[in-house]
C-alpha cells in the first residue's frame, strides 16, 4: 500500500510542478517560417514539432507549445513577446 501512496504522491507532485502551459496564439502578421524558427530557438522544438505547432496555431487559433512551472515558462514567454508573437502562460 505505501508503494502506491508514494507513486500517487509523486504523480500529484509532478502534475503540480508542471501545472502551467505556454500557449501560442494565431496572428495575421508573422510567417510560418518566422514562427517555426522561434519555436525551435526558444522552446527547443525539432523542425517537425515546430511545424506541427505552427499548423495547429494557424488552423485552431492556438497551441500549447511548452509545459512547466511558471518560473520555467516566464523567460520563454517574454522572449516570444519580444519577437512580437502572441503568447500567454495558462494554468
């Protein structure tokens, strides 16, 4: 029983520490290539990941591009904003 409790506590702790999501929103200003490069540079996405996220943003209006703590996401959020991209940290 204590083994299960430890696993459940670890899962809850992990979920809580990664409870934030960095969302990227669509705009009519930036090119696909510009957004793809930003995702690769700022989020560490592969070319494929960045392209998929860019298409999701284009067709769905938004995409979660990174998960983590608010402290981890804040510098990436600020860098995205500095590049003129529309992003937000959500819980």
